C-alpha cells in the first residue's frame, strides 16, 4: 500500500507530512529514521529506492513526542528477508 493510499483509507497525514514533517520535533525523528534505517535498507539487495518517514500524531507540532510508527515505502516488491531484517 502506498503512502497516498494510506492517507486516503486511514486518514493518515499526507505522504509529504510523513516523509518530511513540518513540525520541528517530528522532523528530527524523520531525519533520524532516514539516516539510521533508510541508509541501511538501501544497502540490501532489494532495498534501493526506499522512502522512510514517521507517522506522528501531529506532524506540524514543534514538540518532540515519540512517533507512532516508522514508515517505509518501497517502489517495488521486496523479499521477506528485507522486511524482517529489522
């Protein structure tokens, strides 16, 4: 399921607010997730092109609150090995 579909079906924030939250706090978490997880996933044989972000209760909030989830969007099907790597 794409981030756009999750936005429509589950009323998640927009894909932009998941990948690049506008609030200072959520933005820090999104950058950390990209740096730590995204770069590692990119090294896997089928992980190239992954987009990593966070699902925050309020992506526009400047407060630093723990994210609800780390979200990965792949541009193609990936193996179970890649999905269970973490």
